[in-house]
C-alpha cells in the first residue's frame, strides 16, 4: 500500500563492524549424528552481524525534491546491520536485495524509465521509537529516513566470512569392513588449505574413544550411510 509522499530527513551514519565469534559443534557429551560427507566436529572463528527479516515488502512514495516524486520499494528478505545513528540508539539494517527508487511524477519523462537501484533498508530505533525506512539519496552521502510503525520484522543473524575467518572440521567418510574413514580439512578466509587436509582411518570398536588433533569422541555406530557418536573434546 502506498503512503503519502514525504520529504525524508538526513541522518548521521557510522559504519557497523562485524563481531568475531568462536563456534564449536556439536555440543559436548551429547549424542550426535552425521552422514557421509558431513562434518562430525567443527571449530570456526567467524564473523556475525545482527540482521532482521521482512515478511512483506515496504513500499512508500517519497519526494527527492518538490518536483521529483519517487516510489521506494524495499523487498522481502534479510537485511544486515550496516551502521548506527550518531547517538548509537538506532541500527541501520541494509537490504541484501537492493531497493529501487522509481520515478512516479511527470518528471519521469525527463529520465530513463528504469528503476534505479539504491542502498537502503530499515532503521530500527531505540527508546520505544517506531522503525523507519531509509535510503541513500542520490543527492547526499547521508541516509534519509521516515518512521513507519507498520513495518514488521523478526530478528536474525548473518554469518560472514571475512579476513581472519577460520574453520577446522573432521568429516565422516564412511566405513570399510572394520575401519571408519575420516577427512580433516582447514579453511581460511573461506578458502580450503590443501596442505592442511588429511585422511584418517581407525579400526572401529563400538564405544571406543578416538582422538585427532586434540579432539576426543566415542563412536556408538557407523555405516556407509552415517555415524553416531559423542564428542568429549573439540579440536584444538
């Protein structure tokens, strides 16, 4: 539904920095399963950003200038934290699918009829203020925003691989007779490190504790479909 066209206001914007997070799966001392080709044990040093998800598109009529009405369309999907307001009370969530800013007035005949792609999304404000839609105007480096209490979203998280990201994993590779086969791999900055890949074979004995690079785990069942196990200690 279209809203009345409004002249939105510029806001100071400071960029958001993703946070480093160490993740280890699965949980210790709890039954776990993995199919052939899946990671049994993994340790990650990754980066995360807060995110939100829109279930419905946000559509507004806005005025870039008194003679330049536009239709702003922010599509459904995930939006990730891109910046803060100057006082730190609000977070700008930028749409991963770029919004469009389409000409809707008579001036449209003077420009291309294409729908310009812009940066924009939702501003979630603190202090019980309603959320707002925002976009970066072609005439300003600062985002402009207007509150809209009808915007509905849910909170989420976006995992990102950035410089310094790291992953170690032990993958189940199947069973041959009384032997179980595993593959160890490392990734840095989302790229595999071939020199750090290693195939490992163990003689299977139900309930026996196995170890590799600091990890300790007990195998309760293994086949060429999957493996059941309990992790006692994660990879170093």
